[in-house]
């Protein structure tokens, strides 16, 4: 992520350095859901063995590892130094890790020559950029003519069950809450037309926008409650609860255990994958 305005004006998830403190919990708690969506986005790209792929805002590398397993040669970039360190560690232990190069890189100023890649992916990455349009233009720049990109963005936020259950728990403890003054940055492109416009802002030709619903399986309600601060924005949300934090999390656990028991639980989430192509010469 690349700050285009003072860091104080950015939302927590938009500050790259803040992700450095979330690598372990992000990988354990959230990456399984992210990978589920990224796997379906990679299927849309239909990579052939030996094709080159850039993964922008790659996080700790789940999608990059899957792409390498499918025979792609991957450049994975992220602005978080610790995310890239973790990605390199995982690649070093992976059977296809030699096909992955991981670099700390600004997503809106990629240190990559023009027309270098056959394909690109960004799962919940570019949509966080303060200047998402510039991030898309950079992806388009580094794609070869005819290259394709899959961009994953949240949609139907009312069906992001983790958050809806958390907000229900807040209301149970604090009473009904007013709606937020502004949306999280990652929801700017939740409508299909907004996602389409983002892709088209980079002079890409949109082929399709696919709705994807996934199941997020977690060890238990209490397990995820203990790891719910898996991203800077979630950390800020939990911190904002102040002295009510424990009561809210207990209400969250109680509600989920009431519905699904004390063992493994399942939460649902919905995203869009936008598939677009760079026009040929």
C-alpha cells in the first residue's frame, strides 16, 4: 500500500507499516478466507505453466504459492516488509518456491518494466490503496498486450458474517449504534459498477465480474475471538471498544456458540472477482 496523503489521514488498513505487526495472526486467521477467493480468481485467469504473474499486495503469500503450484512464475509484491519476509520464508520451504520472487514494493509505483507479465492478481489489495486507480494503471502498465488481471473486492458487506456478528455483539453490550460516518476503504468498490469503473480506469477491457460466496471454517468461536484483530482495521475496532472489549467479545462468542456449538464454526463472506484484459497492439 502506498500513502498518497499524510499517514494520519489514512485508515488503519491503508497504512503499510501497520501490517508488519499482523503477519502471524493474519496468516492463521484470515488468510484461509482470502485464499478461498484468490483460488477462484486464479481459475478465471486460467494460467498456463510457465506464464508470468504479478501478485500485487500479496500479503503473506497464499495466492502466490498456489499460482506457483500451477506452474506460474510469480513476482509477489507488498509494501509491508514483514509480510514479504514471511512470504520468502514460506517460498523457501515450498516445493515450487523457486518460481516465486518476493519484493517489498509500492503498489502505485511498481519497480517493474512495462509489458512484463502475462497476468496479474490482487486479492483485497488494490481496493485498499488510497489511490486505487493509480494502482490499477500500474498493473495495466506491467501487463503484456493481451494480458489479463483478476481483481478481488468485497461486496454485500451485510453478508460478511464475522463483522455482522461482531456488530450484533456491540449492540448487545452498548445498545444500538449509529451507522459509521464513512465506509471502510475496502468497500468503495463493493458494487459491480464501481469495480468495473476501477478496472476501466486503467483502459482495461472488462470480461466479467463474478460473484463468489465462500465459507470460512474456523476452529471455534473462541479461537477466532482471540484472533479477531488480524488486520490493522480490526485492531482499531477492538481497541475502540475500550472497557467493553471483553464483554463484546464474550457476547460474540456466546452468540456463535449458541448457533453453531463450541467446536468448529463456519462464517460466510461474499466477494466479486473482476476479470479484465489489456488490449493488444
